[in-house]
C-alpha cells in the first residue's frame, strides 16, 4: 500500500474508492453537475487535490460501462497526473455524438442510459465518471546510438503490420 494524500476542496465530495477488494482502479466521482453537448469536450471537476509520491503517477482511465453504454469518452486516456501536480483533478470527457437529441433539460441522457444513445448528456454530482490507477514510473536514461537496428529484436513492420 502506498500513501497518497488527498485534499477535499468542495462540499459533499466523495473520496475515490475501490468497488471490489482486488480492483486495480478506484472509482472517482463528479463534484458538480456538467452537461456535455454532442461534439463537446468538458472538464468534470472532482473536488480533489492529490499529493502523489515521487516516482509515481495516477492514471485516469475510462469506466468500461460508460464506454459501452454511452458515446462519452475520456479524451486523453489514459490521462497522467504527475507527482508534482497539486491543482484540482479534472476528468476530461468528450461526447462523441455528432447529432443532438433535441431534448430539453429534463430529457438529457444520463450515465444510466442504455444502448449508446447519441445526444446531450448530463453528468450528475456524485456519479462515478472514471477510474484512478496508481502506477510506478521508472525513469528513462536515453543513450544516443548510430542505429537501433541491431539492438534487441526487430519484429518488422509498423502500424497494422500484424493484421486485424
């Protein structure tokens, strides 16, 4: 267990938590209500600041149920929170819908919507929006060489070279 210090900076915020004893990620919740229109990207505040130990990062990853059931995506997945970052954690989420559902505010789609419906989504305060994974970050020492061709094994090929 690694100690990560957290500061709560908004009223009524839930601390991230592991839903099950052996889960890799802690669920993190929205600190306020946010509406995300089709094609829009928004930062969802969590109301939390972290002091991450040096040599570690917190990775922000999507929750699989949101990815399956909605067009909402964590825009920079996995996101990295560096050990030196001390501001509020915000989750960058995009609505990949390209059309609006033409509904009024009472009819916005929610995280509990089924069938990956396209349209405007509302994230409510307290809803689980992403996962946080603590990861050790080894440091790289770059060594300049004339060619990397003969170092290790070259698998051959680039993007898509192993087929679909």
